[in-house]
């Protein structure tokens, strides 16, 4: 869960220096300890934050190369204290959902709540995957946001 705080396009180099380096070191440490199931908070692939997404996809690839069992959580944006501004985009998501391609993109780039993420992470810990499992926005939204 180590990464650049408040990702933005201007932090491209930090994504490589912090996010990628932290996943490389995490994979090495987990592999050295024979951890059977790796859980990784990735991101919904998007052109909006291309560099951030690219680094997270590199992290996923590294995990796939080193672990048989892993869970990837792919939120687009996590809402919570201090992070509510994307709610202003809700009407845009509604308009996007009026077309087939927009509906699919809206599902992929939807917003999830911090409680949903915590509950999805908890579930992933309590239910290790057999193989590679990906929890996308639509999957994360199924978890109640009690936190």
C-alpha cells in the first residue's frame, strides 16, 4: 500500500521512484518468505492517468511472474475524508451511461468508497484466491461501505 500521495500527471517520475520500487521490493520480500497469496491495490486501466496506470500494470505483471495466487484490486478513485471532489463528476458518469461504450467506461472508471475498499481488502485476505483474481470497480462496489 506504499505509493505516491495524491497522484497527478505531474508526478510521473515519483510513480517510478516510489510506486514501482515499492512493489518490486514487496514482491521480493513476499517471495523470499514464501507468501502464498499476494494482494495488490492496482488501478483501473485508464488514459486519464496513463503513467500511474502504466506503473500499476507493471506491478501486476511483476506479481504474475512471481506468484500463482494473487488478488488485484482495481479502483479508479477512492472516495473518503478529504477526497470527495470527484462526486462532482457523478452527472458526467450518468450522461456517459446513456451510450453502450460510455456505460462500459463508466463502470470501469466509477467511484468507490473507502469503506468498500477496506471491506474488499478484508474479504481478499479472508478468502485467498486460487490463481489470479481481479476485483474491478463493479466488484468493489458490491461490498458494503460500513467503514
